[in-house]
C-alpha cells in the first residue's frame, strides 16, 4: 500500500485530477482546502504582512488530496494519465505530488475513504 498526497495549487485542474484518480483505480480519496505557510503568515500574522509582496496580494486556493493506493500500479497508471492530459507538476505553480509507502491502514470494511 502507498499514500498518495497531491498538493494542488491550480484549482482549475481539480476536477480533471479527480477523474484521473478514478480512472487510475483509486477507490476513494479525501480532499481538503489547504494553505501554504507563506500565505498564512502574510495574511494572518500582522508582523509578516510584508511577505505579501512575495506570495501575491490575494489568497490562493490550494487543495490537498489524500488517497491510499492498494498497489504501485495505480500510482504508475495515475502518472501516465496525468501525462496524457498534459498536467505537469514540474511546471511552476502546479503543486506537488508525494507518494510514500504505508505499513498499515486501520478502518472498517465498508469505510469509504
């Protein structure tokens, strides 16, 4: 098993990425609104307001997607489908994909992720 973490900075890719996850064989995922530390500090901590010139004047929408993958082939299929749709996380501002091994998942049999 593996844990796929997608930190998506381009909201316009969200629906397509969710479709790709389903097509790749992901049975469930959790989607959360998230915020980078630079944006948080610039907008929520007055002493760091000067950071706004570096992070931009408006708050950005970031989504974090978590999915437990049953096997490596799902991740490989996901990456292939991303490439077919020309969604490239190596482009600046797109986001980050992290895939890490998972030793154990504890949940009920009927639990949807």
